[in-house]
C-alpha cells in the first residue's frame, strides 16, 4: 500500500496543480516516505515543488519537546533555508504573517485516531486560517493506527479546547483526510482542499489499521508503538489524574500505576465490576520507577495493557471503558483516593483536567458516584458512539 506522501512523490500528474505555487508543509518526525526520507527532504528534492515554509505541531517539527505545554520556537531550517513556524509556541493558530508565505499547504501528519491528540485540532485551525486567507489545503493521508472502532462520549458544547476540536468521541475512527472532510462539512468552511488518498489501505485488514509492512515512527515522543496507539484513547485520561501514565519509562501511555495502589486488587475489582470491558486485551501487574514526571524516582505498582499478541481482539478491545473502569476500581477500593489532578491542562484554566480531556464532566461524575454502575456509563457512551458512526458515514474514504 502507499501513503499519501508516497503517491505525491511518485506521481508527477498528482503534483501538476502545484506548479508555480508556493508550497508549505505541516509535518513532524513521522512525516516520512516509505523509504524513511522525511517529507521535507523528499519534497525539497523535487524540481516542480517550490517549498517556501514549514510548520511544526505540538512537540515540534523535530519532535524534540517531551511533555504537554512545552512550547517550540520558530526557526529557520538549516538544510533548506526556509522558515519553520511553530503551531505550539507563542501561537497555536497560524498567524497572518506565516500564512503569507505560501499558496498551498500540505498537511502530512501521522495521527493516533484520538480526539485529544492535538494534530486533529491543528488540522482544524489550519483549515480555518486557509479559509480566512484564501489558501488551499492538501491532506497527504495516512492510516489511523487505531482503526475504525469508535468509543467514548461526545464532547459537549462549551468544552472545546486544543484537545477538543469539536463534538466527537474520544476514539473517532477516521483518518486525517476523512477528518478534514468532516470539519469542512460540520463547520461549513468555505475552503479549497484536496485529499491525496492512500492506496490500498485496509482498516480491517492485517494490522487492524496500521499496515504490517510499514515501520512505525514516533509522531510524538511518547507514542513509541502501535500498542500505545491502540491504548491511547483510554490511557490519555491518566494525564488528568495523579496516577502515572508511564512517562519516564520505556512504555509510556501503555500502563498506569502509583506508589500507593495495589495493582492485583485493582485488576480483581475491575473484573468484578465489568469483566466485559476487559475483553480483547491482557492486563499484567508490573512495577516501575519513572525517571521523570509523576512519581519520579519512586517505585510504583501498576498495570500494563497489552493490546497485541494472541489475546488481542480489535473489535472487542475498548480502551476508554477499560481505563474508566480502572479509575472506578481504585475509587471502590479506596473511596478517599485523591485521583483527579487539579492543574492548568493545555492552557485551560478553572476546569479539572479530566473534564477537559473528556469534553465534559460525565466520566468523572460516574467514577465518583458509588452508586453508578457499568450499565450507566455504557448507556451514555453507546448512544453517542452510534450517533457518531451515522454522522461520519458519508465522510469515509476507505
């Protein structure tokens, strides 16, 4: 199969509309060709492409910024001599000055298929800026490594943020090209755009979203493999808690834990509350000591989520429910457990991080309510998930 960037590089006919245009690129470390040449280098090598600028999303074009709310500066690319504008620095929306440097912008971002992964919001902001400034947007499409499954409650009105671009569930089941089509339709954007589709992508084929014949490159520092991409729609919620999500270990966002939890008891309680939410994966008790971030240098007991191997079932694995269940189990075991982390999250003040992450208060209230059952959360999520599938049906390309 071929990603959008590979088709554009190989097919001069696809590139013809770019002739005589100033071209910009939005990219990160995983923006590479099949041969692992970075898209910036591959495009610059083409005689018929006039590359005049580049943009880096959260974590930077180089992917060097480790954590959230660590900003990247603008700089001049030392190899190609073009300006590189940060979309996660002094601004998160492209400025009029940066928009003046190009006619067509190519967006080549590997996503994780999760609403909170900020590349989705950067896509929306670039579409809105392109509408305002009369620019054209091309999406060089890439796989959704989490595949087509949809999960989570819909972001509520008023909870929009940099990790909540619109009323979608946590796990949206779309590629960036498809998300572009949905944004244009949902927000009624008057913008010229084009999708360079993948060739041969099978979201339900081998790899269940991520093609097995392609190498995985970290799109951000803590996205090291496909297992993480599958688990992320659940484990990202850990950022709003006092539990470690594994930053400072070699398996970030595939595990959770803390110095003061009993992982075996948590797993047992999860099985007691809703064993059906543990299907499709394997949970394993672990011990770890983060080298940085939460609980740095302190031994933690925790749980690793294995969404791979013989126990993995793509259609049964539900990471958002699984992580919510872990929170519920911890609260059942220790009702007074200080679970929710209160700090400014992605520049949102006056709201609990867990609520910003979920786009509303429903999940937190469910966890904190001793009388709330698995069936209560299931009813909320299942309705939203069904509605989302209907809303995006005509936006899908594959």
